[in-house]
C-alpha cells in the first residue's frame, strides 16, 4: 500500500445534506481507500448495518453480500470528496470502529 501524505483527501458520508461521518484517507491501494472514520450522531441510525458488512470482508457469500450492498445503497447516501466536491452515489464502504475501507464507483460521479 502507498502511504498518502496529502491531508486534503477528506470525504464526507452524507444522506441529503446531513453528514453521517467524515473519512480522512491515510492509505490507498488501487481503487480502495483506507481512512480514519469520525461518525456524527446520525451514524447511530446506520451503525448496525455497517457492522453487519464487516462480516463479509473475509467471506465469499456473494448472495448475502449482494443483499447487504443493496441495503446500504438503498439508503440514498452519497460520498463527497471535499477538496474538489466529487460526489459518488454508489460505493462499497466497510466501517470498523474508527477505521473504514471504501471503494467509490467513480464512473457514477454526479
């Protein structure tokens, strides 16, 4: 993995204008980002579903993973990269306490 030195790579997880959490990227490997995750109080509404996603990281149950992925994306959340306002509405996001791994689908930029 490549250590990222640029602290301008901060993303926000939002639902509408409501910030669910902030992701401060500190590492990148190809299309995956690793970040420090700082939740807002709004994250509590979604904590259990993101906790469920952690169980799929090392398993290969494609059907259950697809259901979880669809559930996450049905919330209507989006991610915004703050330094250039790039917005993605489709992504994979695993949150484990204060660490997160995510892969935005850049071909889905709005």
